[in-house]
C-alpha cells in the first residue's frame, strides 16, 4: 500500500526553499556591500549573534528548550562545519566577482544535492526530475559561458562552496524527521559564533591584511567599529541569516532533497535583479536566456511532482468505515 509520509510535503518544502533563497539573496547584497570595509569573520559574528536571538524565538514557538536535546549532535556539528566552509568560500569569491557570476557558479549545488540524495539517502530521482535539473544546469552554463573569462581560480570557490552546501543539505534531510528546523538552525548559529570568535582572535588585529587582493583582505582585514549606517546593515545580515537557516532547514525536512534542490535556482534571477539595482551590473541576452531555462526547469518539475502526487494519492485505498 502506498503511503505519503507526514514528513513528505513537497509543496511546503518548495515554498520554504524559495523563501530561504530570497532571504539569502538579500544577505548576499548586504555582505557584498560591506566586503570592502569589514572582515568576513566580523560580519559572520555579528549576523550569527543576531540570528541566534531570532532563532531562540523560533525554538520557543516549536516546542521550547526541550527540542534542543538531540542525540544527533555529531551531525549538527558536521552541518555547522559544512555551512561554514560554504559561507567562507562563497563570500570570499563574492568580494572579487559580480553577484550574478558568483551566484551562477554556486548553482551547481542542486546538481550535487540530487546526486548525493541518491548515493547517501537512497532517494529515487525519476527521469522527469533529472531532465528538469539538467535543463536548469544548462541554463547556468548559458549564464556563465565557459571560456568567457568568468572561469578561473577564484571561480572554483563558489563551486567548492556548492559541494559543502550540498553535503549539509543531505545531512539536514537525514535528521529532519527527528529534529525541528529551529533546533538545526540553533546549532548552526552556535558553530558560526564559535568559529568567528576563534578566527577573530587569530586574525582580527589585521596584521595579515593589506595584501591588495579583495578576497584575501576580506578574510584577514582588522575588525572595525561600524558607524550607525553600517551597524544597521550588519543587523539586517543577522535577520536574514535567521530567516534563511529556518526556511532551508524546514525545506529539507519536509521534502525530498532531489525535489527541493532545483527551486534554489530562484536566487539566480534575484541576484541579477539586485546586481542591476545596487551594483549597476546589467545582464546580457545570454544571461537572460539562461535564467529563462532555469525558471522553466523549476516549473516543469513542479508540474511533474503535482501529477505524481495525484497518482500516488489515487492508489491509496479508502479506509473502510466502521461497522455500526
């Protein structure tokens, strides 16, 4: 008998992943804007401290302090380490690349997630879903156009970040049935705080900065006390990271990783929009064509998943009525 699991809610998972990616795209704009004046570890510390406060509110809403007691603490630590790698690699690249380029290269992540969901989680990924993912990935290639000058050593960083993020997402799905989204977000914020404090103590005096390379200086620049305008932007980073952590944890709790992953592509057109709005970065026709392919792939997967769920629901036999 076919049964749709309580944790298998693809519609909710898709909504949460799109909200999470919208939030993270705003965070990218904020961090890119701050990257020429503040070190990455200071931004990470500030946003994680503020994000932790918001996450604790969500913890209370989802059941209170008891939900933080988990037997999966090793997996939570691993998730934290992976998301730190993803953040450090991606934001280091972002200091030297345009927002659209870095985001596009990062979007090999859904392909990694789909492959890992099959190898690690033993999830089934049908032909139609694979086709949609391939179409979306072709769209990414159209946007970045290998050989156009975008690809180089710095371009490897977003792709390595994507692999780290894919591993983190697969681990989220692995423990998502047992642990709440706010619990997972809480432990990630704690790992971020500990890491940024250690990194700040080691490099926060700026003695290793001043290389002239924007990416290296972003990592090793000295801590700076921000004026009010920048303090507001740093605070906004904290709000967005709390929203992002919760939404993405919910997304991979509620739906199969191979289904949710392609909808992260929504961040790509948003990156182009923010690039135009804030950094005067206008896409060419190739970029527009690639984005359209990415959007079409997401719509195609949504349509196929709707058809599949109706078919599965139709196969579930009606529950017999009780005899009088």
